[in-house]
C-alpha cells in the first residue's frame, strides 16, 4: 500500500478500508516507528476482540517507552498479524505493507470521518517534529 492512499489517525495509526468487505487494515506509521526507535515488543488483541475508535487495542514497546496502539475505527478484530512479535523489524522495513497489525471488521462508519488524509497527517507530523 502506498502511504499517500491511506488514512491516518492523530495517534499515528494508518488505515486502509476495503469498502466492499467493510474491513479496515491497521498499522503504525513510519513517522511513529521512527520516533519509537528500537522496538522490543508488541502486544496485539485476540481475534474476536471488540474495538472502539480512540481506544487502546494493544501496546508497542521500544527501548525508550511503552506506547498504546489505538483503534481508529469501531468493530471486531478478524485477523492479527501472526508472528509480528518475532519479526518486529518488518514494522520499520515495510510499515505500510508487511507491517500491518490488525484487520478489523467495521461495525459502523464512526471514526472514519476523523481520519486524516496523507497531506494533513504529514502536516501534523511536521508540527510535532518542531
């Protein structure tokens, strides 16, 4: 997936929505991963877990800090990236492809309107960087 084609949450998760299947693929942006530096652990939800937009669905830990992962949408986790915990390097090498974290079956459109376009997200990142 191309970063320009994705939507972003203000908490740095990216979202690719398949309108036909009402499924959202969620990952963490390259900007966030760069800020986290050396990753040591990720905790993802179980398949079947209900998630709400703006609420934590897991954690990612670096040598610097533990950060929550926030769901950008409402729904149910239908898939998790099995093996991601053993291959954290894929998050940095391919954050918008193999670095996906969870797939969520949307329960409604709530949260989608709050997502940022790539250009709006890039502007937010530039402001945070200063």
